[in-house]
């Protein structure tokens, strides 16, 4: 009779692999997990820029930005009210209005203080002011 060789891993080998994996996770996880806030802010800045570009295209076609009452929805479907968009693009300017990374609609004002318009988000807390991910972000922030 032949001796059968045991095929498989020993308990020690499995434990060594688990220790190696745990060490790698402990070293890498803090770097990855801390980046979600930064990623949301980056997404919001990208959205704000895309909305701003769509607003500029709207103005090129219609000679004015949509009013606050017409809102960002004017970039998706033809708005009513004054000023009536005379050359509104039948395909729209955005396929849909994105929500900010915290699930809240972006805010729009036109005119806004010393600018023709402002598009902004109130951040994670949904209130004016705040810092980091709870801070307000505007299309005009640098």
C-alpha cells in the first residue's frame, strides 16, 4: 500500500496567511477609508463645473442665464416664464440635474451678489457655513 500524501494546508500555514493579510489591511485601510470625504468634495466640484458649463451654453443660445425661478431645471427642459428662451436647445444642456454627493439638490441663484449666477451646495450638513465636508461649496470657489 502506498502512503497517501495529505493534500491541503496546515493550520499554521493558514494562520501565517491570515496574519499577513491582517497586517496589510491594517496598513492600507486608514489611507483608503479617510479618502471618502475628499472624494465627495471632488465629485461636488466636478458637478458644479459641469453645471456652470451648461449654464454658459444656455446663455450663448438664449442671451441670458435662467432666472432663479426657472432654476437648473431649465438646463433639462425648456423653461416657461420671463425671459423666454428663444433658442433653447431641443436636446437640453444636461441629461439630468445631478444631486450633490450628500443626496441634496444643488442650489442656484441668478443673479447672485456680484456674479451673473451662483451654483452651490451646502455640504454634508445641509446648512450654511461649516468646514470640510460640512462646508459650503460654490462654483466660484477655487
